[in-house]
């Protein structure tokens, strides 16, 4: 039997499940529009150049929204940002059904990025709010289930919808996901009445101590508005986790944007099986690691993540060399297993560090900075990997991934706190 100590305080609650579900549908929109838009344009006579501009528009808009949503979450509340983000996502996915050429296409992609960024920053912060601090790492791992499940079904759903007639069914499906995220956001009312939360939840504890709604100390007039704005956005205590994930996310970027094309280059029949295998492992890892997330030193968990990533990349290099022969396709699918371990462990570990090192009243800024690091890393790395693949081939990009995995572990050794 489990010991009834403060390390086993109540974790699951209706509001926590609601937040996970809202995260699921928000990430399904993000995963879906990023994987399905290019195929949609190909089917409707668009160009890859327009698809690239749209992807850049999504990334830039998402990054700006991260910067702005963090301080708004900390000062105005989680629910209002979640609702606003879901509403903007809904507009961004309905808009293409009206017109989707040229400038309007770019505008819709920007709205998709803004809404996705704001909604997911809010849900990540809300998840931390309703968890007991003693099980924060475990809970954040479970909170990531929405993201993990979305990776399993989001791209597959988007590609299925865009292959139907008419292909506009793609946007109907994404709009439905955005609408469900909005509805679930309406149910996240714990800020109105924190007594409905578990007694040990961080948000309720701070509310009972009179710390919720208390205005932070103002800087002097001499320091000026610019410094106050920078302070409201940038949370330096979150850099320990953000710095590490910024490096490792470059490898995740290769996985998101180029692994499918890599499979096609190898002659793989259905690259989607790789993503499904990876997502299933991520879900299993998120469920299993909750037992030791707050008990094992973060550097050990990061070592497991890096080892998984290295195993996947080395298998990919083996596929290029041809050493697997007729088993190449099977090995490609199996690569999703160690890569799922890498992503499934690394992201919650580093997010937990970013949040735990930050005062609770600054969790919005901490989550925004963490996720901004992921967004910027994805955008920058995708450009670099694309150039390397075009000029030197997939082998060069994969070797680059090995280097970044090693650097991420070195950064963890330097940046991680020395205690659990």
C-alpha cells in the first residue's frame, strides 16, 4: 500500500482532467495545421513557397504571442488567455474556408500561431496551478499527455481530412478542435472559486495566503516602463530548463519537419507509422515516469532522454548506410520508439525545472519563456536542417543532431540545480 505522506497528496481532479483535454485539442490544431497545410495547398493548386511563408508566419506569430501571453496570464488570469487563444485559433481555422489566397492565407496562418501559442501557454500554467507542489513534476508529466496524444492523432487526422473531398474538410476538422478547446476553456473556472480545487493545490494555497491578485512591487519611475515590460516578459529563473530544451529541441525540429521526408527518401511505404510509434511511446513514458519524476535527479532523467535520441539517430544513420538491407523500412518505424523516449522524458523534465525554479506568481512568464525557447529552436533549426539536407544530404543533418544531443546533456550538467 502507498504511504499517506505529503509526497502522495491528491493529484487528479476534474479541473486537471479538463485542462489536459483543453491542451489536447489545442495541440491537435497546432499539429494538424502544421502537418496538413502543405498537402492542402498542393491539392488546391498552391505553391510550396507559399507554404513556407505560411510556416514562417505561424512561427513568428506564435513567438510574439508567447512573449505577450506570459505577463497577461500572470496579471489577468489563465482562463481569459485560454479563451482568447482558443477563439483566435477558431477564427484562424474558419478563415481559410472563406478565402485562402496570398495575403489572407498568411493572415490565417498568423492567427493560428497566435491562438495556439496563447492557449497552450495558458493550459500549461493552469495545469501547474492545480497540482500539489510535492507532485509538480509528476503532474506536469501527466499534463503533457494531451500534447503526446495530439502527436499520435493530430497529424493523422489532418492528413486524412485533407485527402477527402472536398479538401476543405481539413479546416472544418481543425475548427472543430479549436471549438472544443474553447468550450473546455469555459469550464476552467477555478480562478473564480479556488475552494473547488484540492486543498493542496498550489493556486489554492497561495489564494488562502492572500497572494493571489496582489500587485507586484513597482519599479521606480527612474527605471522606466521599458524595464518593467522586460521584467514582466523575461523570467531569468526559468532559464535553467529553457536553455537545455532550446538545444535539444533542435533535434525535435528535425523529427517534426524532416523525418517524414527522410522516410520517403528511404523508400518507406508509410512514414506515418513512425510518428504513431513515437507518440505511443511518449504516452507510455508520460504515464510511467510519474512514479519517479519527483524522486530521481533530473540529470539522470536527461541522460535517459539523450540516450534515446542518440539511439534513434544512430539507427537513422544506419539506414542511410544500407547496413539493414531489406529491414530498412522496419528499422525506420522502430526508430520512433527511442525517439519517443527522448521527447517524452526531456520536455517534462526541463519544463518542471523551469517552473520549480520560478516563484508561483511568475509561472505564466516561466511557461511562456520555456515554450518560446521551443518555438524559436524549432524555427531556427528547421532552416539550418533544410539547408544542410539540400546541400549535403540527410547524413550531415543527422550528424548535426548527434552533436546537439551531446551539447544538450552538457548544458544540463552546467545548468541543472544540484538538488532534486
